[in-house]
């Protein structure tokens, strides 16, 4: 039997990202909207439901963080990252694309304008992965510049 070394696929982390996202983000969004709802009576909400939803949110966030950590290290997951030898224009471009994406996601989650719908988890995951990769790449180039 051959001992082949292959990289892991993307299906597992992406499914984990979707499960974690839909288990946590809608509940957190409803909670934040409920904080500012004047007609909501917080005294009627029981502790049993609150603890179930709290555990669901925590488990969902843990799943999202785990999926993003797997996707950051995967060479198959695409991203726009400036390497240490890239020009300053490429570095600004990679950071600007990520910041614009975060603005779109924030507006989408706030309910204003564009609704990402089914693509929200993968867009948010891509933005997080891209941010981590950009940070690592730019920190590495900064360390290389100070060492010279």
C-alpha cells in the first residue's frame, strides 16, 4: 500500500464553518436586536431557554474558530495576500479588499443594504482567513525589514 501524502480537503472545514455560523450568528443578532426592543419583557424569558441558546452560541463560535484555523493553514483555500516581496501597491490592495469586504458584511448583518444570505458564512470566513494571512505576511516582512 502506497503512503501518499495529500492535503486535506475543504469540505469538512467549510461545513463546520456553516454549522457554527448558523448556530451562533443569528442568535447573537437576535439578542442584540432584542436589547434595544422596548416591547420585549426580559422578565418573562426563562433561564432554561437562555442557557440552551448560550451553549448553542458558544459551540457555534468554537466551531467557527476551529474551521477558520483549519482554513488558514490550507493551501487550497484562496485568498488575496501580499507576500513579503510584494510591492506596496499589492500590500495596500490586499488590505483594502479585506476592509471593503468587512464593511459589506457589517452592513449585511446590520440589515442595511445588501443581504448575503447563504453566502454570509463563506464570505465572513474568507475575510477572517484573509485577514490572518495578511497579518502574518505583513508581520513577517516587517520583521525582515528590521533585521536588515
